[in-house]
């Protein structure tokens, strides 16, 4: 026997309920979604400082690698200036790269500039980027000019 469409009376006089969700089902789904959103937000808030320090370190490392590449390609030295107070870095005469406002920038073995020579070598040193307890060290090898990124907790 074929059932009548929703809202149409059956031969026995009963009506078939319309398809849909009950209020209780909707409330349960909303509660589960709210709980999941709260867990994700709590988990991400703990990672934020580490992510900001890591992202800034990758930006610094890329700028240093760019400077080394320019020095080799142009066959002349390129300076990278680091300003810890302003949390900025400048490659040659380019616009300064501003790092995160919550970061602490410390120079290690560097007096404010890192020089890349035409042969790819450098004056060496490191830049420590710290956000709270998380910090990432971007190092430049003096002999090879190789740039490395290391994480510490």
C-alpha cells in the first residue's frame, strides 16, 4: 500500500507527521558543536605564541636567504640590519620587515647587522625571537652563510 504524502489524512483518519528534527535533537547537535568549538579555541590559544614566534622566524630566515642570494647574484656585499627595539629587519635598502608586536628580538653574536659577502659567506650570528616561554633561534653560519631555524621550549 502506498502511503499518502505528508499532511494528508490516511484512510483510518490519522495524519502522518511531517519530516524534520525535534527541538531536542537540534539542542543536542548545538551543544555538541559548541563543545567542539570551545575545545578547538582552547587548544589554539595555547599554541598562538609558538606559532607567532615560528612564523616570524621563517620570515627572518627567508629575508636572510634573500640577502645571501642577492650578494651572490650581484657580486657585492649585502647588509641585513636588525633593530630589536622596533622588532624589524631590513635587507639592503628595502622597506623594513616588521615582526610581531608581542615578540622580543635579541641579537646573539651580532652588533645590529649581518653582512653577506659576494662569495656567500657572512659575518655570522643569530637572532632569537621570543614570545613568552617559546623562542626560535635563526642562525647564520659565518663561513658558508647558511641560514638555519631552530626551536627551543
